[in-house]
C-alpha cells in the first residue's frame, strides 16, 4: 500500500509540475491598445522657449542683413564708378573692373547662401533640446496613463477622439501655460523657423 501511495503521490507531483510548465509556456493574452495623440508643433510654439528661440534667430538674421547690405552698397558704389569712367578706361583696366564687380557679386551671393544655411543650423541646434524635453514628457505621460502608442497629430492624423488628446497633459508636465482660449489655435500655430534672407542686389557688370 505504501508503494502504491508513493506512486500516486509521485504521479500527482509530476502532473502538477507539467501543468505549471504548460501554464508558464502558454501564450499571454495580447495587451489592449490605447492610442493617444498630441501636437508637438503646438506645444513647442506656445512654450516660453519658442519666443527666446525666435528672438535669437532674428538677432542673427539682423547681423547677416547688415553685412549683406554693406556689401550691396559697396557693389553699387563700384558699379556707378565703373559706369562713369568706363568710356575712358584702357581695355585691360576695364576688364579688371568688370571682373572685380563679378567677384563681388559672387561673394554676396555666397554670403547670402551661407547665412541662410547658418540660420537653419542655428534653428536646429536651438529647437532640438526643446523637442527632446517634449518627447520625454510624452513618454512619461504614456506610461503614467497606460497608453501603448502616442501619435503626433502634425503627421497624417485624419481623425481622433479628443478624449485621447494628451497635449494638455504634456504641457502640464513641462510647466507650459496654455494660451487663453481663442488667442491661439493648434492648427494655426507654427514652431520657430529660421527667417529667410532676401536675395542680394545684382548689378550688371557692363558690356564687354
């Protein structure tokens, strides 16, 4: 009897062990999706950092505009001088003057292009840390509120229930005060952008 009882207990033990292993290996039920959304561009645009960034970009733009303006005035002065004196110039001097004007034109064009590129780079450098703060806040909100996904409504979000808009939560997390109702609309707000510099004034180099 003792042997039979021992065999039964052993069989029961093996059975429980097998059931436990089967339960461990059984596929877990899929987690239900909870999808939220926010407008990253809007959050950035109403943040205090946005005004600071825009001001820095505008100050940099003014510096470049002053340099380009001075170069344009130099070009105009030299071109007027060339026009007045070209009739009495030796051909070799005339060609040198024309080449000088063309080189000045090219330098202004190059300055304008480099300035625009520098403004874009400065914008990226200033905006990047602010975007990282927003993304960090989004991640924290998603974990705190059980969201499996949070989309950026700036990018192809055709429809979404406002119940799942976490923009206010993100702004609260970042300490950003929402603008007064009616003052700013999410769809109309734009993040800071590098100003566009005007094209330099072009002057003809005269007839060859």
